[in-house]
């Protein structure tokens, strides 16, 4: 059943005023962030509680991008963090190429147009993370372009170093909530990663994968659109 009270509230002047006030404040905050913290080709909407660490020229946005509340962007990396047009980074997301206390710089990240990062998601771009256009990343997703080396039994794992192969996510991919994408993986065009999956190997185009580790459960075809 339709919630009449909620529908009435959405159509009320009070709600319209709330939306306009929020939009005004986030755009105003965006102009402030453009002055001191980031580069953008057009207006950017920045909500309250966002934290940006790193040099201004290392964080680049296209047009009409949105940062929701409590996003943390650590732009300390060999290459800039680059985002295309109409990118949304949702509430509480964290992007970090480098450790806060370490001296080794991570590679960084690039993201295409019309893509989004879900609430509370984590992207560890120590290795280069490349995300295409129209990519949907659900809430609580972890994308980690780093692996600990553990070949020796005589040396503590934390002292054996790390490897960084990088991660590629091609255009038109949907990554479901609470999925984990591990280092060295490429996800092909048009594929879907089911919620809660752990991706450890390359995924071809236009398939649906699920499980731990993720395996192909079926091919996408024209029947999906009927």
C-alpha cells in the first residue's frame, strides 16, 4: 500500500524547501572545496563531514559530481585520483591509495562518467584501480588492489612486503553490495557481481558471477531485458 503521509510530505513545500536548502549548501561548500582542496571542470556538490587529504592537483573531478556526507578521499598517490562527469560518491565511502603513516605511495584511481560508489564502500588503490563508465558499485563493497606476500615461513607476513597488480572494471558493470574485488582482477564489460561475492579471478564480459570465490552462474542475453 502507498504510504499516503509520506507521499504527501514529499509533495509538500516543507520538503521542497529542505531539498533546495540542502542543494544550495552542498554547491556552496563545493565552491569552497574547489578553491582549496580539489580541481573540477564544473560545479561539484560536497556534503558535510567530507575529508580530503593530499595536494589539490592530485584530486580531479569532471562536471556535476556529488560527494555525500562523511566521504574520505586520501589523494596521496603517484597518479591523481581522477573522476569523470556525473560521478556520485555516497555516504561514508573511503578511497585510500597510501597508508597514513607509510612512505610508499600508491598508484591511484581513475573513474569514468556516470559511475557511482555506494555508501561505506572502500577502495584501496595502492595498485592502479581503473573503473569505467556507467559502473554501479553497491554499498559496503571492498576493492583492494594490494596483496601481502607470504612465501616465506620464517619471516612474519607483515615483513614480506606487498604486490600491486591493479584492478580494472570495464564499462556498464554492476557490483552488488558487500562484494570484495581482489588485486589483479579484470571485470569485463556488462558483467554483474552478485551481492556478497569475492572476486579472485578475471571475469569475462556480459556474465553474472556469484559466490566465494565468485564463479559464472550464467551468461547475460536478450532474455534479461524482456
